[in-house]
C-alpha cells in the first residue's frame, strides 16, 4: 500500500510543479516560475531513474555473479601490445575482457573501455600493462554474490569488468557486456513468461 501511494505521489508531483511553474511564470515572476519548472524536470528525471532501477531489480532478481560472469580465460602477458590481441578479443563471443597475467598472478584487466581510450594508431606502442585496469584499483567479487550489488560496483568503476575470485584464484570476470546480454535476454523472456502465466 505504501509503495502504491508513493508511486501515485511521484506521478502527481511533476505535473503539479510544472503547472505551478507555468502559472507563476505567466503571472510575471520569471525567476520563481523557472525555478519551479527546473524542479519539475528534476522530479521527472528522478521518477524515471527509480522506474529503471525497479525494472533492473525485477530482471536480475535471483541471479548471482556466477550466473553471468565470463569463465573462458583470454590471457595476455603484460608486455603484449594492444595490436596483438585487441581485434582477437573483439572477435570472440565468449570473452570480452583479457586477463593480464604474469605467470599465475593476475595484474589487471583489459577490455573495450580500456582499449577505446587508446587511439588505434598507438596500439602497436601501448602494452597491456599500460592500458589495463590494475587489479589493486578494482573491487573483487565472489561467485555467490547477488548480481544486483555486484552490478552497482561494476557501474561505479570505470573498468570493463571486475574479477571474480575464490580463495585468491580468479574464476571469472563480471563484464559489462555479459551483464548487458543477460539483462537483454531476461527482459525479452519476461513478457513471454507473463503471457504463459
């Protein structure tokens, strides 16, 4: 009941602010009217953001990191230049983020976001170790972690993916593209499930 009232209130606030702002503006108080119109715009964007958040929560409800993470390793050495692996990484459907490894040690990750920061002409000159998101700057996830909070941590980072670790061993990478794929697939399947129910 409270959620229903809150949603009804959200729907009424924006039109009320908009109408009041227009009236105040028309009555000659330009600054007051513009302030109310700006408030209406902020209220509208906040309502849209909350709706998107609720939709996301419904789509990923019940999923954990292990359900979505990429598990096929794409490993490069720190001294590899971007031109030696960037196109191969882009061509595979199973893996979208490369692990930069020195022996058994994960140093960082290189994915689409890291690669796009480097002009293509510079690829032969830039090493994986220079382009990567360094491990020490990345939050580490566990496979059993609920997907919602993990996606929030991924969104808050500037990296293409986050390492998923069990007892110090990387078992997968939670990537933006894998999350996006999963959300798209589940969102498309949701109307079909609703129609059957």
